[in-house]
C-alpha cells in the first residue's frame, strides 16, 4: 500500500508544483496516474521513490516513511523509470545479479526467479549480451525482471508503455495484472488514456500540482454527469 | 568545391553540442562574473601558472639560459598536444553520436572532415589558452622583448597545434583503414587509441633518449662547466625538437624578434597546408566509408541460453556495487580512455624517463665534488613533500571520482531509489579512483626504491602510507565536488568528460595541496623526520575523518542534486 499524506513540493519559493496531495493506493489495485505534461506526475513519482526531497507531508510505503525510514521503505517497492537506458555496459545477467545482490536475494532464489521471469519475457537467449545491444523494449523488460526479482509488494512505473511495441506492451500489461492479482499494488503514470481505461481499477488525475479526481471511470462519469469517453472527460477536467 | 558556409555551420553545431558555459563573463554587464566559482578558479589557475613561470624564467634569465625555457616548454607543449589529440580524435572523427544526426544531410565527406577537424582544433586551443599563453607571455615580459613578440606569440599559438592535430589525424585514418577487421566497436576504439599511443610513446622514448645521451663520468664540476653542460643539453633538445618540424621555427621566431620572423611563420603555414592537403586527400578516399562501416558495427552478441548455475553468484552488497562501478568505468571506451588511459600514459612516460635519466643521474651524483657543489643533499621532509607533490600531480590526471556521478547521467537516479544508504554508496563510488591512483603510487615508489636505495625501506613504507591517505583524500574530495555540481544532462559520453568544468576544481585542489606542502615544509623542516611524517599523516587523517563525518551527517543534502 502506498499512502501519500499532505504532500507539497516547490522548486521556486511560493510556487508549488505539488500542492497538498493526498492519495491512497490500496493492496491488490492497479492505479493509473494521469495528467497533462508538467502537471506533476513525474515529480510525485520521484518523491514516492525517494529521488526527490519532500517539502511538506509524508509518503508511506507499506507503513514505512520514505523520509524517516527510507531504506526500509525502498525495500518495499520496485521502480521502473521512464528511461530504460541503465548500465548499458553490463550484460543482462550481470545487471540482474547486481540487483539480486543489492536486495540480498539468495543464489537459489535468484536462479529460480531469473529462469522464470526471463522465460516469461522471452529474454533467456539474450541475458549474456550487453544491455546496450538490446532494443528499447528489451531494455524495459530487463529492468522489469530486475524489479520483480525481489518480489516487491508495490510496483511503481513511470510512463512504462512509451516506446514499446504491441507485444511488449501486452506482456507488460499482463504482468501488471498478475502482480495486482497477488494482492500487490501497481502504481503507474501514463499519457495513454485507453490503457488507463482498460487496465486500471482506479485513476487519479493531477493538474497543476493538484489532484482533481480520484476514482473509477464509472465514478468519473457519475461525478461529471456525462456519458462520454475517458479522453473527453480528461480534456474537460484538465482544461479548467 | 567545399562549401565553407556548411563547414562553419557544422563546426558550430558540433561545438555547441558539447559546450558548457562557465559564466565567467556576465553577458548583460559585459564584465567578469564575480559570482561564478569558475571565474575565481580561473584566476587561481592563471596566477599559479604566472608565478611558477615567473620564478623559473627569472632563474634562467639570471644565469643567461632563458632560451632553454622555450626549448623545453615547446617540447612539453607538443607532447601534451599529441597526447590530447590521441585521446579525443577517434571519438571526434569516428565515434561521436552527432555523426548519426548529420549523416543524412547532403554534406560532402570533406566538409564533414574539416568541421570535425575544426572541432578538434578548438579543444586544443582551449588547452593552449590554459597552459601556453601565460608562460610564453611571462617569458616575453622577463626577456624585455618588443610588442612584436606578442604579435608573433598570438600567431604561433594559432598555428602551432594544427601540425600535431594533423599528424595524429592522418596516422589515425591509416590505422582505421588497416584495423577494420575488429568487429567489436568498443574494443576497436580502445585498440585504435592504444596503437596511436604506442606510436607517440615510441617517439617520446627516442626523443628523450636523444636528449640524455651523455654517459661520461663527471670528474669535477665548476660553474662554467655546469653552464657548458646546460648549453650542451639545450643543443640536444633543439636537435630533438627538429623531429617536430614546427617547434624550432616557432622558438626561433620568439627568440629573435624581427620582421623576418614572418617568413618563418609562412614556413610553418606551408608545412601545415601541405599536411592539410594530405589529410584531405586521405579523408576524401576513406573517411565517409569508414564512418559508415563504424556505424554499422554491432556489439558482439550471440543469442544463446545462459547457464544460470554458473553465471549467478551471490556477492555481498558492497562488493557487488564496487564491481558494477569498475565494469561501468572500464568497459566504456570513452570513460576508460579519459579516466584510466592518461594515468597509464603518464606512468609509462615516467618509467621511460626513469630508465633514461636515472642511470645518468646516478653517475653524476656518484661524484663527490658534484654533490658537495650542490650542498648537503639528504633525505628530509622537503624530499617527502616533493614526492607527494609529484603524486598529487599524477592524481590530477584521472577524473574518475570527479565524474563518478556525472558519468551515470540520467540513470544516476538509481542511486536514490535503491535500498542502500547514500553514505555507503559514496564510499563505494570513490574506490575506482583510489585503485587507479594506487597504480601511480606503486610505480613512483618502485622507481624511488630502485633508483635511490639509500632512502631505506622504512621511510619508503611511511611515504607509501602517506600517499595512500593523500589518494583517499583526493578521491573523496573530488566525489563531493561532482555531487555538488553534477553534469547529468548529456547526450555524448565525450561531453561529460571533456566539457566538464569541474576539472578546474581538481586543478585548484592540487594547487591547494602543493601550497599546504610548502607551508608544512616551512614549519616542519627543523623537526625530527619521523615526527614530521606522523604529523603529516595526522593532518591527512583529520581531513579524511572530516569528509566522512560531513558526508554522513549531510548525506541527504549532498545527494540532492540527483533528481
């Protein structure tokens, strides 16, 4: 579970990019975080993952504060950044071994996990190649395998569909569904409204640093009393 | 026909792509920007260079041997230009990412080649501005020459590096042609640079061997004889400088200021034009073909199932992190060439110089009269600081810690979201630099142990320990600088290393350490050597302890630039 409490952030004095954000992502839920460019999605994700400092408020990952108990909080999530160009000079297997060492996964467990996940994502034959020789989708997959290796309760993904081919995108969505099915949390930001509409249990829409809506697509239609598509509703909400 | 407008535009694009503004000039007020830290670092560097040049030249002028300064300085400048060109030219001409962005434009190979050459030349001019302008101008001031000296100085600074850039570029194109059988792009880049480096080092060995040829026993030395020896040495340097074609004419112009100097300038220009013609001719035949060949290289990858039982090893977190750091540094040809190669080059140079000079020096120093003429030379704290000072200069050759964070680029955020404390990551990230510097320490102390056995193993070990402490201090200070001013937004690996202004901090830190040694030498020279060494050790330990406590307490703040 991810709990965001009264979160605020300013880059310049007096100008809040995130303004008193409150949000709770429950166990077993896929949560889509939507918003126009510059709305504060990436800033929020960076604060949840400890990449960016927090001005006010707190973020709890399974009850552990990212401010006061950051190492424990970080053990409870896996993060897939928007840019998959990571450790390009390492071989896929070296990267996975490194991640397994950081999360202190035993030799037996890591072999089992790597075998299982690489087969699932069709990466068995390329693990011994350097990451720089991978395509965009393969890089994304190796990061996802790395993230899933320590079996985190919470999965956080920043724009995960960008640059993926239909097959990779489908595999990723399947993985997110399976992860949530095991009573885990999936939190991801996206621009692709169709994905959010079909995949998410709930969505949150952020605009100019403020959370303007949280709920299901049905809730949204009820709240705005309009039977229109998510895309049209999104435009209406964020244009105000 | 070459379209020079296109060449100019391309050059500007290539340069802008890698340019980092230092904000030394306040563009609005057209004044020096006193708020920029780089302004002050530049002032410190310029002042240090000016003071050092002033002292050396003044000493030589007082002995009537000022000519030797230009002879040696131009030779050093030539070697620096050659090394610098070797380290960057393959990347600029063949492996930079900007090539992929311009190859689809209707540009002739010669236009691209000239634009790339201008980019290379620009980098050499920056080095010249830093290291040549002040010493040569100081020489002009102290030898009371006319205004014409500065006019010639300007012309020479402009045309001097062209010859060296052309030589290396032509050799590089030849090597590129004959080494195309290597299919791994990373390996290819390292091998090309290695081959070029061997060419330069062989040349260096020949030249130094030519300078220090005298094996005669020194019977007795009077001041006149010493001057004679210096004169002889000077002539041998001039002889060696002949190999570089443009050095002696340049020195001649600056030594004999008259209107005929312009003919020597024309001579250098003709040499450069002929070389440039050859460069264009070879480039026209091979350049574009070789670029296209390079861009189609793939990183060798054989798709086969991995034996996980064999490949999966559990390591402790610290060890895993350090191995990852080493792999990222050593497997990237650009990072390897900029952070590790220069250290190897300087160490090999040092070894070559020791092989050539030490036996001759031992013969000279074996003579008692010569020793007594130099006064009572004994091993003391001044010698210790001199050796540590040389090591400090060698530590400056590698920016491994200074770019440890910047090299990560946008993926540096990884540091922030893995469950490992920033302090531990800080400690691990400094280790590659410590390892690289250890090579310098081992080589320097091996040379000292072999060439001056009279120092004794006890003091060599004590100095060795001090050098290790200095090494740790260097590595972690540079890491803090990179954390405070990281360059995370970059497209080319070349930009993060060569356009990293933090290098100024590294130079300034070296100046600070040398000044500290001079001060400590002043206050400790009359104290027992053992106590002086202990005090120096305690000072280093204090600094290292301070850095540790500072990073431990302020770790969140120190890492807050990584977002």
